């Protein structure tokens, strides 16, 4: 087996992920960039794995350039993790009307306390997100924030017709 229990010659199916979601550490090199500026750079991420979803990478706040972000008024509630706070680009990089690019759980439910102090980014709302140099693809549908890499197989929640999954 390779890094994080993945056989690098094989793949991970999102249908093998649990419900409720599991948190696991991931030591691969994760980078988030926008407009040529690194927003995050870490080897200390946590992956949240949930049935039918590509993994969501949560990056420690210490590895994120939070001075370039501003909390938005938008909130949502996850049945497992609790209330999410959303983040937009600050005026240095953002334009008025740009969508939120990241989210966090400032006070998650107890089972998800490890993701406190971490941010997750929407791969389709920034210039690029990479895992060990591989450009990730965004989970379909716009709402969900999973990252698809070559090792991850679906089908993925978020495609048309998957609302009830």
C-alpha cells in the first residue's frame, strides 16, 4: 500500500468511503493558488471521506494566507459537522461579486473537532489546487467541495440526478 492506504497502482472508490464521514491525516503536498498567489501550502492536511463524495482536504489555518481572506455572511449546516463559515478573497485578490472560495467549521460537532482551525477550498473557484503536483478537478454541482484526483473513482454526488443519493 502507498501513502494514506492507497495502492498507487490502484484507485479509491468514493463508494467505499463511510457514512458518517471519516477524518484521516494526509501528508501529501497540497497547494492552493489564485491569480498566481499561493493561498495555502501544506503537508499537514486532513481529508474528510464520505460516501459518494470525492475527498475534501482541510488545510490547517497556519498553512493558509488568511490575511488574504475575509469571512462572508454565508453559512450552511452539515448534518455531521455542524455550521460552516464561508470565506471570500479579500480586496487584494478578489473582485466584487466573486463567490466564496473556502469554508471552515469554527465550532464543529464533537466527532469532527479535529477540523477546527482548518479551511477547505472550492477547486473551481480558485486558479489551481494541487495534491503532490497533480491538478485537482472540482466535484460536480457547485455546492460540494470534494477534490478529484486520478486515484479517485465515482460516480460522484453532484452530477445531474444525484440529489437524492
